């Protein structure tokens, strides 16, 4: 590929370049660690694993050096790091030990996590099960270990549970999986549009980059800057007060309630958190012991009623599930652009006239999985439903296959699983 730059005119630009690995500027990470972002990373990891076993199997290597070479360190106890540790354990113990039986007892896998537990974003039952299973499988889990430096053959960690003591850990291969950072291209663009203080591109609820009319962004490179109710409280009051009386009745407020909940999803979340059936309960709480039908609020009383609503605002996680839903939403918007231009379907414009062209993006959490190896998976689904074990593994298989982009790729994935079950994993060097 050439390095010549060229310009492309556009009507609409959609940015979906993902993110870089976040190294937290830790010395030696870029030079000595493997990552889990691109296809090239996976190929490099596979080559390195095979090379470690080949080197350790040489007759002139002493046992101490063999132990170092066969020590695989994974930094980061999130879902990606945990899944990789489990997959590596299965690959080593189900496939490689048959090819290298003389050194199988020297293999060691260590998972380093700076926090108190791995999978901290999951239910505590899943966290406890994962830590217990890894202990039984021989995967060493070191929590409270913050990596401060990575050398060619050693990882230096600060042991937070031991007063910050520095410990050096010899390793043969290190994999870094500690979160995401901003790509240089995104940093440059953010500088151009005045968003230099952010971690990711700020968009509105329609995934449009703030400060740009025809530029959209989705996935890990962007974050939705949800507008606060209190920023628009005066405009909301004026829009709802149709008789210009200076006060709002429950009936007047309920007429715009659907638009408010659609524009500001934190309102609905707040009502659910307080176990309130509708907005009338919230207004009654602010007004005191008054019958619902006789409630009237002025602007200051409405501010008091909604003052805590914005506490329910939440940032979306940087997951494929979010990016997939955003892509589907944006595609539907573009496909229906002409239709919605004539007949807008979005909520009321509280600071303007008419309605928004589209409904804002709404993320629907469908659950999350954490494969733990040995054909066992932990699943946390909506409604606080937790499942752990072999049945969840088959659920993960079905969901994973269904999320492929075509029947062709589904067939490839299922065929690959079947071949692995029958013949084992391919351990040839690529």
C-alpha cells in the first residue's frame, strides 16, 4: 500500500474506527507486550505461544529458564483478560501438552489485576466462581497487583495489599488487556473541533458529533453526551405550560411526559429507582400531601421535583453490543431519512419548534458472558439472572453464532468448533 494522501468529499461522515489499547504510559508495555485488538495481534500471540514451547523444549535450556519461558502473564482481570487466560489454559492443557509432554508441568499462567477482584463489573457470584475455578485449574490470580514496568524478561508490579512493595515476575510472554485508549486520528479530529479534554468523541443522542452537522460517530471511539434535564428545565416548563398560566398541572405535564422520557431517559430510570408509577407521584412528592389532580407547580417547584433526576445518567460501556446496536440504529436512520424529514418521529424540540427528525438512540442491554474455560461460561442476563456452567456455554455458542454477519460466517464458525471438538486445536505455527 502507498503512503500518498488523498481527499474524499462526503455528504455524511460516519466514524467507527474503534480504540487503541490503553497502556497508561507504563514503561515497556508497547515494546514487550502483546495486545488483543487486531487480527495481527492474534496471529502474533499464536506464534509466540508455539515459539515458547519450542524454545523450552530445547535440550540446552536449563529448568529455571524453561520455567520463565513457559510463564504466560496476562495483565487485566476484565472479561477480555479472563477469557484469554481461560482459552490459553485450554489450548495448553488440551492440545500442546500432547506435543510437549516433557515440559507440561513447567507451564504457568498468571492473571494480574490491580483491583480487588477479577470481573468486577459482573455479579459477585460470577466473580467468586471465576476466581475459585481459576484456582482449581492452576491459573494464578494476583489481585492488588499494579504493573509499573515491563522489561524484556520481567514484569515489575506494585503490590497494593503489601504497602506498595515492588515485585519482579519473570515471564515468557506477556499479554496486555487493561482497557481502551484514544486513537491518534481521533485525537487530531477532537483538537480540530474543540474537544481536546475528552477521552472519546462526544456525540448527541442521535450519534451526531457535537459541533458537526453531518459527522456521526459510534463504537469505542465515541461517547454519548446525554443532555441533562436541569439544563432544559425552563424550556420544558414553557413548552408544557400551554395556557401560559405560570404553573403546571399534572395533566399538562403528562401531555409532554412521553417526549420528556424519550429525550431524557434518566427521568424514567429515576422513577423506576424510586418505585414510582408515573410523573404524578414525583410531582406529588415535591408538593406534599396534595391530591394528584389538584397539583400545580411553578418553575421553582418543578426544579425541586426534578433536581435529582440527572443522578441516573450513565455512560454506555465500550462493548461490541453497544457498537452493534448503534450501527443498526444509524443505518435505519439513514434509510428512512427522507421519510422522517417529511414526518418527524422524534420527541418535541423543547428549545425550538416542531419535533426531532428521529427518535434518539436507546441502548438495550441484553446481558453479558464471561467464558471461563473447560466448556464453562458465566452469564449475567437482564433481571439479575445469573447462570454459570456448561449450559451457559451452549447459550454462549448459540448467541455468538447468531451475531455473525452472514450465514457464511456462521457456517465457518460452527465448522471450526466442530473440528476442534473432534480433532483438537491446530497447533501449527503460522
